C-alpha cells in the first residue's frame, strides 16, 4: 500500500475528493453523517426494521451497502459505506439517488384515522 502511495500519489488525491463527495451525497440524501475525513461512512438514521428494508432495496438496485451489527454499539444496526479512490463521481451520484429511493420505498405507511 505504501508503495502504491509513493508511485501513484494521485490516488490519495482522488480518495480525499471522493470522501468529500460521498459524505456530501449522503447528507444531501437527507442522512446526517459526521464530517470526519475518513473513507468509512457509518450511519443509522432509522429503526432496525427500516434499515433492513432500505438494505433490501439497495441490494435490488445492485448496490453493496453493508448493514452491520456492532454488539454494544449505540445502534443495533448501522450502514457502513467504504469509499475508495476508484469510485467515480457517477458511482457516488448513483449512491445518493439510491439512498433517496430506498428511504422513500422503506418509509412506514400511515393509516388514516377515521
């Protein structure tokens, strides 16, 4: 890994750019994420049931967005995105739109009170 950084410094620049783009895309999708400059983006904005529904929807859309359980964590389930230097702006845009779609598709239905 260090050899790659020495011989291909543009990868680190692309990674830093993609981290910013991905964090902004997730925030613009309506999900709060920390402003950390790391390539791992974790979030758990909804109930475990809704996160599972979102995960199923994202998988159907062909996106790998791991849904993980951290024993003793603040939330029972968390999405854990990992951004790389090889992701494209198009990949990140697709993620943003897929998150929006998954949130809408997993939104609990409301029944009318009569």
